[in-house]
């Protein structure tokens, strides 16, 4: 089955949303259209933590792969789209 993932570049819907002022987490969330409960189930990240991320909270490097799974994205795409000041090293 071919991948339905669109490569991350300037035309990607998340990149466009970010250019229009969307918060990083919200841009990805709008792209997949999942509620925080479903995101928590898929990622294994507590819904309260996801809520913090949705308010422009900094992302731990260890959260990138679980978030990528929840956003149906490649981890490298999440990192490419994430503003440097929002990435925390573990």
C-alpha cells in the first residue's frame, strides 16, 4: 500500500498553516483532525501534556516519535517544522 504522507516542504498544509500564524502543535493537529483523547491513546502521551503542547509548550526530543505516530507523520518532518526554541533536549 503506498504511503499517503505528503512530503514536508513549503507546500505541505502544516507549513502553510505555520506561515499563517498557527501554533506548531495546532497546525499538525488540524492536519490530522484528531481529538486529544485519541492523540493520547495513539502517542502514549498524557492528554494534559498534549494540552500543554497545544498551548505552544516546548516539545521534548523523546516525544517526537510518539507525536509523529499520532500525527501520521515522519519524525524528521516534525523536527523540520518545529521552531528551534520549542525543542527541548531530554
